[in-house]
C-alpha cells in the first residue's frame, strides 16, 4: 500500500484531506508540524508529500526546495496546495511536482495522486 504524507497546520483541513485520501488504498500520515517531516519521511517512505504552502511561520515552497536539494529526499514527489495567492514562479522555483488551489475537488486530488504517486 502506498503511503502519502499530508502536511497542513490547519487541523480541519488536515483531517478532511486525510479522510478523503483514506477512501483509496493509501496509508496516510497526517502531520501539522513541519519539524516532524524530516523524521517521518525515512521511516514511512512515502510515495508522495502533499503540503500546504503557508504553514504558519514556515513556507512549504522553501521546505520543498530544501527537500529537492537534499540527495536523501530529492526523488520525493511533492504536491503543494494553497488557498492564498502565490506566484507560479515561486512554485516552479520550489521544485514542486504539482500545485492544487484550495478548495480543490476530490477528483482533482485523486487525479494528481494517480498521475504522480508511482
């Protein structure tokens, strides 16, 4: 069973996205704190990381860039999502594999996962 890590500082969104993902044959690891991410990636070996851009004091684009620049994590597929305005250039510079605008449909979420989580 493929694993997906979902990182969002908003508990309600985290629970909703996790619930939707669990409808598929996926194991979901839900995290609210970006500091937990690095310790969870190796232990869970996720097929995909689904992460909010705006994480309180942290920025998902920066975290994504740090992961992509690290040889231990550079192959991890990262999908960013956000309800706030962002520049497409900033997402491209982060190295993210895809972006979803909140609110996104369940179909859009499943499509991205089906395309990227191999």
